[in-house]
C-alpha cells in the first residue's frame, strides 16, 4: 500500500539500488464515502512534499500453487471444480452486495434532496461536542501543539456537523417510512447482526462501536437494520 509516486520510483530498480524523489500528494479516492456525501474536501490538508530516499533491499517472487484438487482441499473443498464454483459464487455475491450498497446510497441522496428540513442545532452540536473532545485528546496524546490542535479540530467539527446533520435527517425519514409501512426488525435479526459486527471487528471492518454498552449497541444495530430495510423497500418500489 505504497504511494503511487513511490511505486513509479521503484519500478525497474534492482536489489541494492537507491533512488530519490519528492513525495507527491495522492489523488482523491473516488470511492470515498465522505467525498460522495460532500463532507470530505481534502484527505490530507497538511501535506508537504518531501525529498525521500528509497533503497530496494529484496525482490520476492510468489510461486502460485498448481490449480488442482490438492489446492482445493486446502480450502475445504473436494475438487478444484468445486473450489472454482465456490469462488465464483462468492465473487457474484460480493458484486451484488456492492451494487446494492450503491443503490442504497443513491436512494439516500434522493431522499435528502426530496425532503429537506432543518435539524435542531442542539442535537447536532451535542454529537459534535463528543467528537471534539475525543479528537483533541488524541492530538494531545500525539504531542501536537495547541495551535495545530485548534485548526485541525475546527475542520473536523465542520465535517462532523455535516455528517451528523445528514445522518439524523436520514434517521427520521427512514423511521417514519418504517412506521408507515409496518417494517419491523426481529430479535433474531438483531442478534445475527451483532454477531456479524463482532466478527467484522476482528477484521477491522465493523461499522458500529462494539465497545459500548451491549443494550445500547443492540438498540443502535436494530435502528440501523430498520433503516436498511426501509431503504431497500423504497428501492424495490421505485424499480417497479
């Protein structure tokens, strides 16, 4: 996961060789959700180009395993054909989920544009206040000076306020839709999602704070599932 400027620098180098180049700012990630939502304007506003020296020590070559039944058995299948079918199904499921996520995002944007309304500033600022304290504590722990802390905190507050305003408006819209259409979330669905979030935490991919009080976490997950169900039903109806 090296920068593109460094990747270009090391191509063609041999072990033991050294090269120098100025570091370059990376292009914005087009898939960045914060960019899509309009709350992220600059991934690294404090970037300063720096002259870097890179030494290439070793080039390692991976030797792929033969595509045979022995490989399949390493992954719990009886034959390479069965492994191929399982991998294909997994990729298709992932592609379908990515498409569904994109459809949900587009529906959320449409909802927010179709039904604009103001949120009480006290509600949004209450959440921003908690974020501000956490960010300031982290920056102080890193040894950041106070002037930089204030500047960085101010920018983060702006982005956080935009995010919470959007999240709260989506919450109220999806909750109203769920009530009007008798959409509910069962206890078994909630527990399954709790288990999934705990598993994702081990992978560093969880979308909810699993360290909070268990009852509060279940409540948040239930609301999250209800919102997803509401959005999915809207998508289904719009498709018809």
